[in-house]
C-alpha cells in the first residue's frame, strides 16, 4: 500500500535509528521486518546472532526492501550492536525484576525520536520470536517499553512489532523536527554517554570492586545489574562518565595529598 507522508523524509534523523533483532530464529521474520522498516523510512537493520541468513525466504518476505536486508549488519552480541548508541529501547511484553521504569511504545518512540533529531544514535531492540529478550540482554538497554495490546492475547509477530514501533518513531521524528529548527550544534559537554562508554565505566567499577574485596566474583549477586539500572535512570552524560572514571582511577594511585574543609 502506497502512502503520502505529510512531511519529507530527513535521512539524517532516520539514519540514526538502529533496528536491532536479537537472535531471530525465522528468516522470513527478518525479511518481513526489513519491509516494515522501509515502509516507515528506516534502513539500518542490525542482526544479533541470526539463526539463518542469507536465506531465500528472507528475501521473498522482504519484497521491495531487499536493499535493507542486503545492507543489514550482523554481529555476535547485543553490546556490539549497541556500539555508539546513546539510548537503546527494548521491547518486551512482561515486567522484569530490577528493570527500569516501563514506557508505553509511543512514549519510548518519542524519546528516541527527540535524540535522533538532535544528533544521537539510538536503537530499538527486539528479542527472539519465542523467548524474547533475556534479563541479561534487557539490562544492556537503557529503557524498555510495551505495546498496549490486548491483555488477554498480547503476543505480536516480530515483524508486526517492528512495524508498530517504526510507525510511532516516524511520527515522533516528524513531531520533533517541527520543534527543532535549526538542529542545535553540540559541544562535547552535555552529550549523552554512549553504550560503550557506560559499559567501560561499569567494567572499571566491577574490576575495582573485585580487587578491593567488595565484590566476590564467585558470588557476584545482582550488584552490577543494580548499577546498570541506576545508570539507566540517571541518563549519564559523556563528561559525567569521564569524571567518574577519573575519580575511580585516582583511588588506585593516591597522590599523597589530603584535602579537608576548615574554618
């Protein structure tokens, strides 16, 4: 079905959106997802450990979107798929323990759209058709959202879920573009931290916690999961991550100086 968009596509904003499919098991769903993306103006498809690709069925289901399928990036892990991303929004249909506060799909898409329009790389993350996203995979994402489907039967086909979110994201980008003219120029200060920058901070904290004896690597519990949730709520900026990493590093190499407040 052809459509007549009310406003022209803006490749920069649409091109900053990564549609990530984690461990997709059916090649036909990958092709159908590519088609759903293209109808809404998106083309950056990232596949995490797909079961089968390339595949003739994927190409058949992609129909006129075989270019999106051919350009898809394939990676081994979700962290690799989120490299350079400022905000990753995961889609799931069930509440998870220690997860950040949930959003409805429209709210989440609007948040992604605002960042994409103002220069940030963002990602929509979808799980496996049968098992969805694992708790560990969900923890790599800053936020998570649900589609307000029929509570008695909320199971959507993967490509259908991609279509719904891409539609909401398109509307969000168009609305955000109307509110941002011209797009601001960012300096390094105030830029949101990327996924790998936050992961670097978490790795540094974990390493120091183990070295100090605070964290038992044999029985880590849920410390790192709680820290992920804390940082997701905080919305760290790049400069803030640098400050925290520098502060942590200073604890490992004392200068001998002592500072105190006095009258």
